[in-house]
């Protein structure tokens, strides 16, 4: 591939991520724009979710729009849908909320629909059916201007392959989105320097991407995403091209930035330990469908099926599972004078206390005895 072609391609990727394919959006809006007009925030309780997804479908193929509304088609297996209709349902009737400030992880095997789902959130891929609300705002009803605004100011995306412009220095890569949305040169230079500093790249402002390591390039990608002060950050396997040590470094960076900035994040990964480290909750997908949604301990403590069990089996459970998931009811007449622990203490941290205690440890929350954990419960987890 020539430098010129690569340059043009990368530029269009970056532009697409920032501005979206507006023509597609407009075309689709005519047929879909009114679907979500009732709103869904009324049923959400006191805190409005950062993102609400309701019955979302994305079907690729001829007459894709017929699939969600036709029960016989919607019920077809992926294989049948392909054989009979030449369609792929990359996202199948998904509904979930992401809370403000939450780190929400999406996992699933290759082809399970993760990237399609995340791209639907800003209509980089136009959903076939369903509703999406961003802070209560109906994304599918957004007109071209509102959609542009959403992509430039509210949601940013960080990609696996960085999507940097090779002929631009770091500072101009970081400022790219601000330039597109029309910020003054002085303002975008000031802001770019600020976020370059935030991601630990001060001193590299005038380097070109190919002069930086993979980890540093992804920091530039991160700085670019943060530059426009978005409320939501979307990450599509941002660290999978990095070697393991740099990857750990970047995970810690995300945790630090999340603590500092408190942004809502949606994070796709293949790596369960990454998901457990970063995520408040994890959504597990298979063939476009939701298999399970929950915290790490919930997935490990009560996997919905063998698919989830397969995902979690590589993880040393004692480092993730909490006492809530292994406690048992106290037996009649059992001596309850052992020490107390909370239900959210991780097994690993409780091993010593439980094994050294003469009687079972009491699991107590708000003064209420929920259950007990003894040597047997602990050893079952530790011994795998
Ligand atoms: N433009 C498209 N046209 C037709 N089918 C598509 C298109 N984009 C994605 N698909 C199909 O949709 C399904 C989901 O793809 P998607 O890229 O969302 O998966 P993924 O979970 O992100 O996979 P990976 O982990 O490999 O990135 C796959 O079967 C894929 O082949
Ligand atoms: Mg993907």
C-alpha cells in the first residue's frame, strides 16, 4: 500500500469516526426517525442513564428491515436467517442501560456483534430497529446537525488501530476533532496540550505517529478522544494490538483517567481479566444476543450458561468471586461467634481469616446476618 493511499484511508477513518457518514444517517432517518419519539426515560427511576438501548436490532442483508418486525424471521437461528434470507442479525433485540460514570464492558466471541453494537450507538452503523437514548436524547430521531453535534461533542471513540493521521504531528492529531468542529487555533492548541499532558505525552507534541511506540500511539488516540470533552467514551478493543506489558500500563491509565474524569465508558474487549479489571458491569454477547449482563462476581458466581462458563473458566476465581457467592445459610445450632465480614469482600482476601478462625465467618450486611463461610466454602474456590 502506498503512503498516499494509507494516508487517505486513515484520514477517512478518522473523519468517519468524528463526523459519521451523514448521508446514510439522513437516508435512514426518513424511515426510522420517529421510532423512539415516546422516550424511555420515564421508566428509569431517579438517575437518568447515560445510555439507554431498547430492543435494538442491526440486520445486514437484503430486506433486513423486515426481520425485526416479523416474528417468524426474528425467531430464525443465525444459520437459518443466512440460508433463507441471506441476512446476518449482528445485533438482536438488545436492551440495556449504562449508568452515568459507569465503565460498561462488552464481551463475546469474534463475530458476536460487539463492534456493530457500539457503532450503532452513534449511528456510524445505522440500526435497523429499536431505540437509543443518550442522556435522554433520542439518537435515532436526531437530525443531521444534532447527530454531528453528538459525535463531535458528546461521544468519542477510541479504535483498535489508533486511526492516527500519519502526516500530522501528535498535537495536530489530538486537535483534529476540534479543528473539524471549528474551534479557534489558539483554543485547540491549548486544549490539545492539556490532554497530551493528561495522558502523559508531554514533550512529544511535535512527533509524528510513526516515531512513537504502539502504547504511545494509543495514548494519542486517547488524547484525541478526550480533547472534545465528551461525556461518553467508546473503546473498541483499544489495547489488543499492544504487547502485554504496555497493555497493563494502558489499563491502569484508563483506571486513572476514569477516577480523574469520571466519564461514562463503553469498552469492548476479548480479555476477561481486562474486563474484570476495568468494568463495573459486563455484557456478554453471542450471535448478536445478550447472554448475560452483570458484575464480574455475578458472572463468575452464577454464569447463565456454558458459553459464559467458558469465558470465565480461565480466571482464578478467588481473586474475583466475593463471599456473597459462596456463603451458605447457618446450620441449626451452629456456633456463630466467628469474626464478621461483608458480602463484597473478595474470597482471596478472606482466606486467611476464615482458615484461622475456629468457627465459620459471619457474612453481615447492615447488621443483618446473610450467611456464613467456613473452611469448606473457601477451599472449594481456592482449590478450583
Ligand atoms: N457490513 C456488514 N455486512 C454484512 N455483515 C456484517 C457487516 N458488518 C458486520 N457483519 C457481520 O455481523 C456480525 C457481527 O460483526 P461484528 O464486527 O460486530 O463482530 P465483533 O463481535 O465486533 O467481532 P470481532 O471480535 O471479530 O471484532 C458478523 O457475523 C459479521 O460478519
Ligand atoms: Mg469487533
